[in-house]
């Protein structure tokens, strides 16, 4: 009833025309959602993180003294604002989300002894400046929450002169994720079919990990994220769109690469990790689903099974439903239904 009321209020002030209504030549777009189980490593880390948080909350509820009172995890219920959610709860949510994407996004493989050795070598080698004390270097590595990937890269830093190369992670660690395993299988299928994908992620570190995985599989690619110089962005896009381009995949950050780019040479959009705001992912989809596209576009969302990932997607889908209930008119809904029926029949009869 509230949605209907809002729709009535907005109707005199909003005239909405979807591009599907005015650009009849726009190619079809198909949406897919792939829910993939985590690997054993991911599942173990995810379970351990949750159990630790539950135990900390139980101890706090029972009045047992804990070292970090501010880090307790109080129960959050009712109507809450962003400011009212405890910092520790946000940190826990982000950690669970990182694990669901790839275990290398958190620190789990490096022991305390490894960290001491890394800090000692970095201090002697002046990786963080020769004026930094050993205690300051150690504190920096701990306080900045270096992930396994960050530590892996640090162990290969030229400044360490090869003293930490034995601590670098094996190649298999970069594919030890349910999403990554599926993504690599999918990329092989797309390459055989002659398709070219855009791979979006909100995390720069996810792109770093995928870059290693794609190189190991021999997939040629280009990349654009927030660190890419503004004057270089169009050059990268033009090179990817060129008919003689050797690049198969395009790695992009959702924020930096999700708007303003024309990448119609690709026909598949892979959303590695969905945003709470579905319109941001929609903008990413439209990098190749736009006028000038000659092939049907497939949008594939990767979701980690039984994780916060699924909840994020559910929230985004609910927002899209509310958007449709408030802003879409009957004609637009009918047009979408007709198009969906046409696609279903084409698939059945084809």
C-alpha cells in the first residue's frame, strides 16, 4: 500500500522511459545467477570467523571480562542507522564478505613466526623507510591488517632481496575459491565460443588475485581500476575494442569502470561481487549492453553459497522489486513480459 501511495505521489512529476522502450534495435540481455559452494579452505575460515564472533558475544552477554570491550558484538535489532552499527560488527561483516570472495583477501596462511620474520627482513631492508623502528614495522604489518595476498606480494618485493621468497604462496592458492574456480571454467567456455567478457569487482585486491589466476591460465587481458590514470583509460578501452585486439578479458573495478565506458566488443558481463545498490551493477552491465552492440549480452552474477554474499544479492533484488513497483508503469511491465516470453520461446524452439 505504501508503494502504491508513493507511486501516485510521484506520477505527476516523473516521466520515465527505459532504453528498451525507445531503442528498439537494442540487443537482448539475459541475466544469470551462479551460486557456487566455497572451497574447503573458505568454508573452514568462514566457520571459524563466525564461531569466534559468537563466542565473543556469548562471553560479553554472560558478563565475562574480555580484553577489547569496544570490540564486543552487541545484538543489533530494530531500526538502525549506519552510525549505530558497532565498528566491530562492520569489520566482521567485511571479513566474512572477503572470505566468501577469496581466502587470500584475509590473513590466514601466515603464522606469527612468519610475521616476525617478515617484519625483521622489512626493517633491515628499509621497505617502509630506514627510519622506521622494528616495533613500528611490526605494528604497521599488524594494524594495517595485511591480507595473505598483501604479504605474498611483500615477500616478493625487490627491496627484500629475495630473503622471503620461500614464504610466497603457491600458485594453487590463487584458485582456492569457489568463485574463482567457476570463473576460470567459464572463461574457457567463453573463449571456445568466441565471446569476450568484462569482469567487474568492487575490490581492487580481488582484481589483483584474478590477475594472477588469469595469467596462470594463459588468458590475455587488460585492466582498469581507480588507480588507472584518467588519460590512459580511453586508450585501454580503444585497444580492447579494436578488431585486432589480442585481449580476451577486461578486468574492471565496479566504481571506476562502471560508468561512461563503451565496451560493445564484449558480450558477457561477469559481476564477481554484487553491490548492495543494484543500480551500480546495472551501470556496469551497460558498458556493453548499449547501442552498437551486435551480439546478445549475458550478465552473470557470482554468488558464494551459504554466505553473506547471498544476503547482499537478496537485498539488491528486493530493491529492484521496489523500484519496479514504484517507478514502472503498466506499459513498461507489459513490454518486459512480452520480451521475456519471446526469449523463452526462442530458447525452447531453438
